[in-house]
C-alpha cells in the first residue's frame, strides 16, 4: 500500500524547528538580583546555557542530517564542534563557581559547608 502524503504532514526539519522553538520558549534564564552574581546565580546560568545549547545542537544535527540526505555530495556532520563549544562555555562558568567556592573557603574555613547546609535546608 502506498502512502499518500497529506498537507498536514510536517517535514522533519520543520518538526525539528518546532521542537527547538518550544524548548527555547520553556527555558527562561534566571534573573541576577543586585550588582553581583553569587555562585548559585552562575550555576543556574550554566544549567540554562547547557539546556539551550543542547536544544540548538539537536536542531543543528537534524538540519545537517536532512540536508545530507538530499545533497548530491557528501556533507560531513561537524556538529560535534557545537557540543565541544557548549562544554567549554558551561565549563568556564563552572570554573568561576569553583573559584568562588575556593576563595570563600580560604577567607572563611567551613563557610562552604554552612552555605551548602543552608541550601539543602531550603
């Protein structure tokens, strides 16, 4: 039996775009209150960027794969660079958090443990 395409069918690239837009719409960045971010603000931003960049990477992979299916010549999937870039970006934010924790610990030994206990108690 032959399938007859219907005008209601959504091509894969359009489905990927819909998924990307929906993901981005649901991922709201946290607001940093005041003039300086604390480590929790930075951690939240790192998590936000990780999710945003994962959605963009998935979309990019879908576009590249679909294009490769239709292209008359080979198209290499170089989207791994996006994964690497996302890792570097979130890693930089996480490194800043680690430095903040280290600096706090040097200035006030045991402060990190107290802050963590307060966070868990929330």
